[in-house]
C-alpha cells in the first residue's frame, strides 16, 4: 500500500501536493469551530488592525478577526463548492448519460434544453436567480447548480455516447440486460472517471464564481464568511488593509491549485492513453 | 452539407424560444419592477401618490397586461427586428445593441487571441516535457490564472498600473476605427485579465491532446522516418491536436460575450456586459431580453461555425 | 517623447513650487486673477440613461445636465449657503408671503439662439406642477406649496402660493427646479434626448457617449459676462470604488464631490498617491436611518419601538460604520441648517442618545422582557449597497444586548426598495436618505410625517404631523426656529418613532489644488454648474 502510494507520489508529485492541500482545507473546514479563535461574525474589535500576535491576519472593516473568517470561510466556501458541484454535476451526469443512451426524441429534446441554459450568460442567470430567490447560501448553491448542470450533461453525454458504441455494451444488450441495468451496471461505471474529473475541477470553479457573484452583490450574504465575499469587501481597502485580501485570496488560490492539481492527476491516472510516465 | 446546416439552423428556433422565455419569466420573478424602483427609490411624494404613479407607469409600459400577452407581443416584435423601447433610455433597444455589440465582440476576440497566444504554447511545452520541471511550471502558471476571481485580478491590474506607473488605461471609450491605438490601450487590459483567467483549460486540453497524438501511429511513423523531433511536434502533432482545442476555444468564445460583464465594468468599457448588468438592476426588461437574445444567438452561431470548421479540418468526420 | 514632456512638466512644477516657497507674498492666493481655459474632469457614479431633470430623481441625471440649465434662483457658487438670482435678477415677496414676483434678466439667449422670456418659465413650471406629471424632486417640493404660475409680462413671472411657505425660495433655487425652453419642450415633448439639452446655462451639452463620458463645452453667449472660465467639463462614467479611486489616484479626475463620498481608507490611499489635492471631510445632507415597521408586530407596539430607540448606540454606529464621519443622533444637522437644529448638547442628553448607554440599555431590555420574556427573533433587512451590510451587523450586535435576536436579510438593491416601499420588512438596519433641498422642513416631510414618502415604517403621530405643518407654514424666522425645536424635542422625548436617525452622514472628498473658485454645495445636488470655477496653471 505505502509502496504504491510512494509510486503515485513520485509519478504525480503535483497531484500528491494537491491532495495534501485539499486534505488540509477539509480538515480546517471540519475543525473550524475548534480552530477559529473568534466567531466569524463577531464585530467587537477595532477595525483595520494590522496582523499581530493577537490577530495573526489582522481585522477587517468592522473589526472582525480575519483569521477566524478565513477558517470559517473554508467551511463555507468548500460547502458551497462541494454541494453545488455534487448536486449539479451528478444531476447533469445522470441527465447526459441517460439521454445519450435512450437517444431519439428524448435526446434531441434534452439537447435543446441544455443549449437553452448554456446560451444564457451565466452571470446574468445567476444574478437574476439570486435577486428572485433572495440572498442565502443555499440559493447561491442553487444558482451554481443551474450553471453547472448543463455543462456536465453535455460533457457526460458525449462520453456516454462513446462508451455506448463499444462492443462491450452491445454484448450486454445482446445478452438480454434491461436498459436500466445497462445504464446502472455498465454505462455509469464507465463514465465515472470523467465524472470525478468534472467534480474536482468544478469545485474550484464554483468557489471562484461565488466570489464573482459577491462582487456584483449576488453572492452569499456578505456577513457570511465566504472567501469571495471577503475579497470583494477587501478591495475597498486594498492599500490600507492588504491583509483583508491577501489571506482570503491565498486561501482561494490554494483551494483552486489543490483541487485542480488533484483533478489533473486523477485524469492522468484514469486515462489510459495518458498514462505515459506511470507505466 | 447544406442540409446539415439547414437542420442545425432550424434547431436554433426552439433553443432561442426557450432561452428567451426563460429570461422573460425569470426577470418578472425578480422582485420590484421599474415602476416601483422609479417611485420608491425617490420616496419624496406621499404614499397615495406613489401608488398611483406606480400604476400609471405600469400602464404606460404595458406591464399591467398578462405575461403571455407581453411575451407574444415581444416575439412578434423580435421577428420584425424590433426589440421595443428601453424603459430607461426611452429609445429603441436596437440602437443600444448597435452601439454596444461591436465593442463587446472586439473585446471577446481580443481576449481569445491573447488566450491562445499564451495558453497553447504553454500546453505544448508542458506536453513535450511531460512530467519535467517545465511541465510543472507551465501547468502551475496556467492554473494561477484560474485561482483568483476576475474582479480581483482586474482591480489588482488597475491598482498596479497606477501604483507603479502612475498610469491608467483611458477612461473614455474610443472605437477601433476612430483611433486603434487609444482603443487598444483601453481594451488590452480587460482582455489580458480575462485571457489569463480562461487559459488554464486551454493549456490543459492542448497538453492532453498533444500527449495523445504523440502516441499515435502516424507520429510514430514520422519519427521512424527520422524526422527531427521539432518537425514531428510542430508539423504533425500540434496540427492534429489543435482540433479539439479550437473547438473548445470556440465554445468558450460563444459564451464569452456574457462573461465580460465584470471586466467591462471595472475597465469602463461601454459594452453589452456593463449595459446588461445595469439593465438587470434597473429592471429594464426590453434591454435585458434583447441582449440575452443576441448573446444566445451568437452562442449558437459560434457553435455551428466551430462544428463546421471542425469537419472541414478533419476529413474523417462526415455528415450523415 | 511623452516621458520627456512629463519630465519637463515636472521640472516646471518644481520650479513653480520653489517660486511659491521663495515668495512669502501670501495674500496673492486670495486675490488671484481667474484664468480662462482648460477642461475640468470629474465623474458620475453611474450612467444617467435619461436626462430630463424635471422628471427624474437620480443624482447622475442632475449632475449630467447641471451646467446646461439655469434656474430662477441659485445657491451662490461663491458662498453656497446664500441664495442669489440666476435667470431672475431680483425677486420680491408680497406682505402676506403668498405671492412671489420674479424679475427676469433681459437679453438671455437659449443655446440655440432663441430669446429667453417669461413664457419659458411658465412652460417649465406648468410642466413641473402638472398633477399628472411625475416630477419627483422639483414637483414633489413645489406642488404642495404653489397654486399657480403666471407670466405677467415677458420679463416678469408671478408665483401664487397656497400658503406662505418658508421652503419656497430654497426650493426654487434647488438644482432640480431648472428652466427649460418652451419651444424645446414643444418640439421634443420631454428633455430626455441629447438634442433636447438646450439651456441658458454656462455650458452647452456637447456629447453623451453612453456608459463612458458626458461632455459640456463653454457657452460663449452666457448671460454672465466673462463666465464661465472653463472651456468645458468632462464627466467620466465610473461605476464602482476600485475604478473611481484608481482614476483619482492617477490624476484623471480633479474633483470628487458627489455621491458616494470616499471612505476613510480611500482618502488615506489617495493622500499617499497625490500631494496636489486637498482632501476634506464634508456633510452630504443625508440621514442614516434605521426603520422599524410600525404597522406590524413587534414594532406596532410603542414600547418595542422605544426599546430600540433607547438601545441603538448612534455614537458607536457613526464611529465604526461611518468611520467617525457624521453627526450622531441629530434630527437636524446644525452644520447644514444652523439655528434650526436643536443644539447638539441637548440632543446628546436625550434618552437613547446619551452616553454611557448602560442605563438606557437596561431600560430597553426591561421593555422587551415585559412583552417578550424570552426575547424575540426578528429579520433585519438591508439593501446590499455600500457598507449597509456592515452597518446591519453592528445594529444586530446592539439589539442582541436587549434580547432582540436579529438575523440579516440582504436584498438586491432595487428589490430592497420594492420591499421597503410596500412595508414588507420588520427592521431596516440602514437606509440613507438624501435631502432634496437644504431646508429644515425637508427631513420631516421625508421620513416623519404620516404621509412622508420615505416613512417606510408607516409611523403616524398626529402631533408630529401638526407640529411639522405648523413649522412649514411659519414664515417668521424666530417662530419657525421655535417650531422646529418643539418638533425635535417632541420626537426625542417620545422616543417611539419608527424612523430613527442614527446620524447625519459625512464623507471624504477631494479637490485638485489647481481647481479654484469651487465650493461644494450644501446638498449633493447643488453647486455643480462650475459657472465660476477655473483652473490655475
């Protein structure tokens, strides 16, 4: 086991580093209540305090401890990223795979729906959704799900089309397997690799999009400690209090790097054509 | 071929109807219409007067009619190329589109060019030196673009230009035809930021395509023939691996028009994105509907063109 | 090349600086001779879209057209607290204060060359006063007061009032009550288009590149001889703090004197980047309100409103949320309306306003416990603009001390207006309201009387209505002052109103040191015609 891991690390050092970063972020998110010295919404301190022993990342414009907000932010941002991606990509994957296999009018119809959703400018879609539903963390997730689902449906559909054309599936069909069985037992497992890659790379996409939505006032409620929201507030004091953007910015970058490197490695490892170095 | 194009064009119709209906309904689900905004935002007159004024404005704009009637009327107008009057600017939306569309198109094209110039070489280097230091470096470099939200990169660019060069891109928009140099001086910055942001997936795709193609038979043959490595990579591998990359870029390009919202706002480019976001916040329904419609149409057309281009470049693909 | 010329300019500037330092002849500064020429650059915080100053209410509309039009009267550009003539050379009031006669300037020409007469004034004000015409600023101010407007002869106009009203003259001088040309109104129907921007003001409307820039150029036939000094004014349309601040730091704008003001951090950043500017703190004639919904539980109960009135720590809110830039607790700001404002020493002794807060908070807590022994949960609404969310957080923290547990509900900006206008909220933690005219009457008819347009909480106290009405109709200055003091004392003593003034908002602004003869107006709307401003070399 360890030997195998060592081999993976040697073959995919970036991926391994990504995995470590992701692991740390997840731990921070899980342990946020224990790690954070203060509450994320606690406003009692002086504003714009520079980093010090007491406030290692300084305080923000209303006197909140930036460190505590960054820690709680891990929980919120990962929650937003994970939840939206799991829902969105899973929904899209099922949709794509099923319609690809069923084919015919259902496929053509669903393709039009996917086109429709993808043709709408994403930021405007999210902005109007947030305005219509009201600002809350769960509504941000819903908006992201609506952005992610069609992309996933389209990608997984083309993957599933490829899989469905293989003799392997034809054999299963010839053997008298029901459609549902073919989808569940044969098609879906074969699309798993693409699914995992989509999930890992889109978590960071979701985190960054949430940040952009915060900037135009349609992200998570600004008192919630989302990294993107902190960045959006921090740019108003870029020079006076650079720590307000530096630390959440660092957190976002780490998350994006970690998740993408991990995703890339999974892709490399699962795609036999790219296995080059691992042999 | 022409029947294929015709069929694809016909498929535009349901998509456009769907997209326009979706935005039509969603806009009306957003709380507050222009009448309420105009009246409540000012809040100077007595509440009875305010209520009367709201009714009056709604009536003038036809907002008091059933939504189905409104939609049918909108479609009827759109078919004639008439997208109605902007509620805010009180002039034909078509005029607004005519002003704004070319600017956003220019920005989008500039962005794509810069993204390709930056991301494809990175991907090639990365593939050629697979698992080497250069591979890691270029992958990290392209990922770094993705790792910060665009508004932040944009704000940093503004800040940096002022801080270190005491210089700011022009605040006044000048069209390319009027003065190309002034125009580019303003547009190159948002294009750079946006290109940097979208480069990661392009680099990744170039890399994996290159890796895949390099292992294919004809490349092996070329190598076996004793062609220089350089020639193999550039003449054979790159050309063939670029196909999916081009598709991907085209696909991005189609969506890019709507993605420029934030860059246009920060760098004061009076394009469709900044107008659209303003129109949403002012509940200027006709403007939003028309702009979203145009963006959807561009998306579909670009997709079609990319598909045709793909088939033209790759003789293996034939249309049924 | 540009590098070298910049260097050259820098050298000249240094030389000049040395000259100034060497010559201790200080009085020169006060007696400088205005220098004609130059373009003033500043900015609008948004794209106006429409340009009809009679029909619109956003500041950007007024700012976009300010220099194009003249009013009958104006706030003196040299001394903004004084009202002086503009198109009217002089004006008189009848003994009963119900008839005002304006004597107009002769030989004034519209920008298109047509002569200006009293018919234009009548056409403009008939339009504004038309009950069917939505005129949210000038019309809203004048409609309750003015009965009719008559052109007595081509150069005399008479306003008949419904009652003798002290705010009449300040309203007529307001930047929203501008005179448009009768023939232009007849031709275009409104003042929205660029073509319809024909005024009598110091500048002509030159260019409107939507979403980008608005330009005026000097009106060579302006009726004030020798004015304006500037060749033109350019307003960039800059949306958002980062862009606005970057433009200021890079020296692309010479002036920041409109909404939104700079925050302290922005002002500090600017001060580090530029030494050639004067940065100042000034009131923006705006009140930061907290609203309680008096029409539904729990705040239909006066005790609960009183509890919040007692508990809110205005000093802390101004100190933290406004970074100290504001006058806490005042219902009227003495800096703006002088003696009409209740002296701040008295205000700061009132329940809820006095420091330390302990006794008031304890009492508030008792009031809440009386009705909600276990405390209560409420939704605290803010629109997501500016730093309203930060303010909301502070308000929630303060209410927690008295057993009111608030959760924040943020609204998209416009959706928030719709909700508040319909009374769809429990508490609004932060809503700024700018005054249209600088007159003590303004704030009461905006936020406190039953019928007031921004009385979102639906508060109604007949006594407040009556006191406000009496003060409005009082023309004797001393008695009027007394009436407003009575009203302020009444509100502070009752302490159960639903529109709670946290404070009068101030902000930071800057002006390029080369910009001369410009003084900020007392409202954000006034004094941006730049009629007398000039740029020193």
